[in-house]
C-alpha cells in the first residue's frame, strides 16, 4: 500500500504543532508491539509517544539501517520513522512512514530539501530531554 496524501498532511500537522503535545518515552504499553517497524531496522533508539484526542497515538522513533558494500562489509545509517496508531480495545497501527519514504513521496510533486521526520524527531528529543535548558544552565556557569 502506497503513501496517501492524508498521511503526509497528518505528518506535516504533527511537525507544525509538535510543541503542543506531551511526549513520553514508549514504556511497553503495547505501542511498541503494534508499530510496523521499517524493513531492515535494527538498533531501535528512543521512541517518543504522544496521545491525541480520540485515542490516537503518534510514535516517533529512530533506528539504524544496514547497507552492504559487499558480502563482508557494510555501513549503518541512522533513519527515522513516524507511526500513527489507534486504540480500539487493542492498539492497531494505522500507518508507519520512514524519512526516506516521505522524501520520495514529496519529491514526486515538489522540491524537498528538508528531512521533516528526522527534524521532528530531533525537536521532540530536545524538548523531552530539555536540551536547551541544560545548555543554558551550562553556559550560565
């Protein structure tokens, strides 16, 4: 199933309003198991989760993808994903899109020069861990 325009709009809405959500680290409440992790994902990083109205969950995470140069050599690349999940007595994954899929979809119709899912992950990471406050305290010493 391909990416649909409404999914892209939902991602862009989260990007524009991420600061208005309360983000938490995924804590094993069934969300992780429901996420359709991207193919070939390994070394899953933090997964940030927020709950919106009507029991809609948004999960934002990072992972590494392995790219083989030849049979014995490979590199790892950090990638990002976003998942939308619904709680209807059990959590179901509505869709998961990684940063590359988003970029390929958007590049079909317009020039894309922003890693929206990667930047969103970094912004939520900074908000959750209060990176700006920590750096401000350090700089004020």
